[in-house]
C-alpha cells in the first residue's frame, strides 16, 4: 500500500532526473573534451550515460530507499492514528468524569450521525486497528 501519491512521485522523479543530468553535464564539461571521438559519438555517449545513470540510480533507490521511506510514512500514520485514539479516549473520560460530578439530570440525547466520504488515498482504520504497537 503506497504512502506516496502519484503527484509526489512524479515531482520526485523529475527532480531526480534533473540532478543526474546535471551531474552528467558537469562530468562532460570537465572531461568530455579529452575523449577522442566525433561530436556525434559524444552526443550518443552523453545520452547513454545520462539514461544509464538515471536508470541505475532509480533502480537502487527503488530497491533500497523507497521501501524505507514508505515504511516510515506508514509507521508515522499508524502512530498518529493511535495518538488520536488516545486523545479521544482521554476526552471521553474527562467528559464522563465531569458529568459524574454534576447533579444527576436527565439529558435528552439524540444520535449524531456523521457521514464521511470514503477516501481511498488514506490508510483504512481497520488496517490501522489490526496493527497495535
């Protein structure tokens, strides 16, 4: 279940490709003239190095870093969920205690119905409840 949405991934990919291309331009600015080839060969080599470097680094980051980032984001979401549950429980306890101190009165309670639209980009509560810290 990915924690990063598609727009964030696209922006990160564009920034990543730009940084790799910039490193390649720096390499070619310093060492490209020393290579004994024609301008067409330099253009092809520059393109291959750029694409190869981008693909290699992207594969390494996908294998090593991406899972850690998504795991960290999921752990953070789980932690925030349980902190919210604890705050709500604390508020319920305080309300019950304050109502116990007040003289007993009959309160007319009407059910409050809150309808929420399902948000498919969020981690479902059932999943979060199944993972207790």
